[in-house]
């Protein structure tokens, strides 16, 4: 499993603003979109391409285009939905599927309450979007599900991760062909399994419940 923290001054600046308790939902949504756009540049580095013959106004040349099958972007509802626009801005031809997953805040069990994906994922490069990798339970479950459905490669894009979550992911699905791109790895999880220092509940902050 490849793990890369994308280091860039704009990512560090925007992430700091995102974390601040006084950042309102509308600004939080805008920053999330901008951060995903920056992260997706790195995260799409291994996307498959093929040569294409084109004519410029001056000459014929061999250019490059994305190879089929189309990449599939899968936000994990709810919070992952906040990352979708930033990603499709960069890969407008991608297909989009949805996984609705929530962790029970008492037991930390993962409930998959929605699934709307293409029937056959064979050979597909899937980009999973979820801002928070805390205990890793949600992402491990999502990766297992997508791989079982035939995905050839899974690239996960998260804003923040706890070291405990990365280790769990490595232990449970690290032998599958997966990559993880992050804006930062934080210090630890607290007693409620929230990321410290983190940014709080990403879904609540995106959709106004934290204000
Ligand atoms: O790594 P884990 O310990 O599994 O926690 C991470 C999950 O928690 C959050 O979602 P949440 O369950 O709060 O659902 P929401 O997006 O609807 O708020 C987050 O968006 C991840 O999906
Ligand atoms: O810190 C955390 C952990 C899980 N989910 C969140 O939204 N935030
Ligand atoms: Mg939540």
C-alpha cells in the first residue's frame, strides 16, 4: 500500500483554515473543494493513458488521452460528497458511483446504508473520496467492497488520517493494489476515536450541523 502526504504550501494553508473551529460551513465546503483539486493532481498520477493521433493547425502529432475504461469516482456519503466537485473538476469524464457508510459513534461498527455503483467494476481504476481516515474501519470496508466487485486499482483520497487508521488499513487491505493520498497525518485518535487535532466531524462541518 502506497501512502503519500502531498506537501504543498497551498495545501498546508488551506488545511489550517479548514481546521479552525470558527470556519463556517460555506467556507469549509469551498476549502474542501480546493484541497481536493490540489490533491487530485498528485493522486491521478498513475491513471492509465494511451497515445492518440491528432492534427494541430500546424502538423500531425501523437498526443495522449485517458485510456478506457473510464475512471470511477466514489464519494463515501455523507462527508465524501463534499469532495466530489473538486475531483470531477479535474477528471470531468469520470463516472461517479456512491457508497453510503456511517460509523456507529458508540460501537464504531460500520453500517453500509446505500450503494449505487456500476454493475461490473472489472478493470476499473476507482478513486474513493472520504475526508477522514480515523480508525480506518470505513475505508477498509469500502476498499474490500470495491475490490470484491472487481476494481483493478483503488486510489483513496483523504484530507486527514490518524496513524492508527493507516496501520489498520495496511493490516487489513494493504496487500491489495491500493494507494492513499493525504493532506496530512495527524497525531492520534482521542477516546471517542476522533482525529487529534483534526477538524471535528467532517460531515457536520460540511453540512452546517456543527454551527
Ligand atoms: O475511519 P473511521 O473510524 O471509520 O471513521 C471515518 C468515517 O467517519 C466519518 O463519517 P461518518 O461515519 O461520521 O458519517 P458522515 O459522513 O455521514 O458524517 C468520515 O467521513 C469517515 O467516513
Ligand atoms: O475526527 C473524525 C473522526 C471520524 N469522523 C470525522 O468526521 N472526524
Ligand atoms: Mg460524521
